[in-house]
C-alpha cells in the first residue's frame, strides 16, 4: 500500500539531509541529493521506499569516503578499511571505490607516486623501506614496482637523508660517526653497501683536512 509524503524538512543538525514524513509521521532521513526529486503529496510504494533507502546508503558511503579523502590522498585499501570500520556493506564499498576511481578521486598509482615524492622531499628512504610502507597501505605489488622503477637511485636518496644528520655527528670521532650514521641510514631502509660510501663521503666533506687514522678509515 502506497504512503503519501506529507512533509519534507531539512534536518537541524545536518542541512545535507532531509527528514521524510509519510502520512503525517516521520518515516526516514535521506541525503538531499537522493531526496531532490521528492515532493509533498507524492505517493511512495514499499518498493520505492526500499529503493530510496538503498540509494541513500550508497550516497552516505560515497560522501563518507570523500570526507576521508579531504584530509589527504588515500590508497584504495585505506578507504576500504575506513568504510568497513563504519559498518558499510561490502557491495556498497565496492561500488563506492568504483565511483571514486571513475571520478578521479582515488588512484593507487597517483597515491604511490605522491607518497614517494613526499618521502623524497621530507624523509628520504631506500626503495626497500618505501616498498614496505606502500604494502602496508594496501598498494598492489605491481604498482609499487612501477612507481619505484622511476624513483631516484638509492645512493642519491641516502645522501639526501644523511647530510643533515651528519652535521649532528660532525664532532664525533670517525668510528662513532660511521656507526651512528650507518645505523640511521639502516633505519631508513638503506643497505650497508649503499650507506657505507655515503657515510665516507659525508665525513670527508665535513673534515676536508682529514682527521682519522689509517685504521679508522677502513669501511
């Protein structure tokens, strides 16, 4: 049996949602975009009501995802996990991710590239460490490999990562300087064969006259 819309009212706490009244009583709330075509006097069947509520669930999930993306770019898996946390059904999550991709709001290649560029600028680290970080974000291995293939060589990244830290250790004797800076680069994901020549080069730049012994100079 169809019910008649007797009122449509914007919610006081959320102007993006509309309260729908059927036969004089509050029935349900809808997103404004879903309720846009409703009007007082219109009759709704049970099937039509179910369809409106399904549309609303999809729109709520989509808007939630857009809000989550408004703070920073996210991987598809991060968005998926956020929607799961809010009890969004799997089928609606899948549709939401598809809409985001189609509209250019979510792209794992772009996300991975931005992540790597940000790291290179502010906290350079080796490919191995970058790969682990992106894996934790749920980025697929083939995308990680594609993005890292075009990244700067690890030698350049190790130099960028270590040069500021090296000044902090500049007054230390060579063995301590080498140990601390090599450990720092290891924490940033640089292997020893990458770190060792960078550490030696930085020491030489900081001590151009040479202050270490022949024994100390052994890497």
